[in-house]
């Protein structure tokens, strides 16, 4: 198989398995998505989805969020982990959104990355899922699968993102990154991986992987 054929096989397989992948984090607008993605760092989407309704009942916009103290935010979000850092980030970015952007989340990846606790991946998810701007956020699932599928030798997510953007059509990026995440969780996990069930890796992947 040529690399082009491998890429097409990946696209076709993911499309047949996940024709309309849902956004895994519950949200209602760019701000609540931004907060949910920030909370998901080193946590699970399922856990975040249990906590955000509690947080958003008190504050689902930056104006209400800054009425809470950092300690109050921290107490609510404690179950998702890294709460000291995340609570400061949530309070800090909410304050900046009010002061600089009239409480609106900017639809600009560079401006998003300037916000406290917002890294490139978080900003990319918001650009992709809140604003529909073609982006390819790379998490651990995508990083692992791009390597397994022999589509990237990236030692880090930065290189893997470059490879993904180079190989896949831009108009598919927003959907593909969700499809790969769902596929990784279901068929190609980091632990308890059964290569026989993993049709994509079995077909296009690195031969030495066990």
C-alpha cells in the first residue's frame, strides 16, 4: 500500500465506523467548551462531564465566574485533578475575557493561546469545535495512533500534528480528529490492546508492533 492508499483507508474506515462523531465534552457555547477542554487535561471526558454541570450552574460565563473565588472554583473542580492550577487558569482567563474581549471568547488561535492555562491543543479544540475553523488537535490517542499507523514518526505532538495536517485533507480535519479519538478508545487503546480487532493498524500499521 502506498502512503496515499493508507491515508484513504484510514479515512474510509473511520467514516464507516463514526459517520457523525459527537463532541465528547458537554458545552453550550465557546466559553463553556473552553472551560471543559481546560478541565479535561490529564482527566477523562466522562469525569469532566460530571463536574461541569455543577460548575456551570454557578457560573457559565466569565462575568459570573469572576464572582467566585479561586478557592471556590477549586473546590468544585477538585475531582478532575490538577485543581490548583486549573482553578487559577479559569479565574484568570475569565478576567481577561471580560477586560479585553467584552466577555467573548476570541476566534483566534494565537489570542486563545495567550490566555492562562490554555495551550495549543486546548486552543485548537476550541477553534475546531466552537468556531468550525479547520484544526487538528493532537491528544495522546491521536499521537499513539499516527505512530501505530506508520503515518508519523513524531516524537512529540507538535510533529504529529504537522504530519496529520500534511497527510489529511483540510476539510476533514475537524471531523477526523474526533473520529481518531473514538477509534483509539474503542479499538486501539494504550493498554489492553488487541491488534486483531484493530483493523486499521492491522492493515496499514507498523509490522513490528505487538
